[in-house]
């Protein structure tokens, strides 16, 4: 079941087709193999502070969140085949199609949540 990614700080919806990666399979596969990821698509990965894009076919935007959902780091248009991207203090990583932030400023310190 998909949910919406909301910037609680600004009240804007960033993406409306976000999957919470709960199973081992969802966490492992994620967006791998997809030729296109719409800016409205997202993957919410809890208990996570680092990701890779090895095997990806397209760039993604990445938001690293702390335990309360506040943005610690933003990486826009991360290219495929990056071996390691991390934020040691993060507890959640949100991956989205590129340009999810366009028209919706997302800043370090904003609070993101699933609704």
C-alpha cells in the first residue's frame, strides 16, 4: 500500500506513491531494475543510514532523516552505480524519483513524514 510523503514543516505533499520498505525483499530490491522512477514515487527505508545505487538505471533523490523525521542530509540526482552514500546520524532514508523537491523547497531541518 502506498502512502504520501509530506513535508510537515511546509505542509506540502512531496510524493503520493511512497512504499514503506518493511520486508527484507523490499529493502533489498527497492528501485533496482526500474528504467524510470517518477518524481511522485518513493521508498521509505527505516532503520537505515546508508544506501547504494549499484544496479540502478536512473538517478534518484535521497533524504536522510533522524529518528524524529527531520532532514539531516539531501542528495539530489544521485547517479546510478554509487557504491556508498551515508549519513551516520540518520535512522531513515527516503529515496524518490528525481525532482521531487522542485516547486517544494525541502531544507535541512524540515520534518518529513508518511501520511
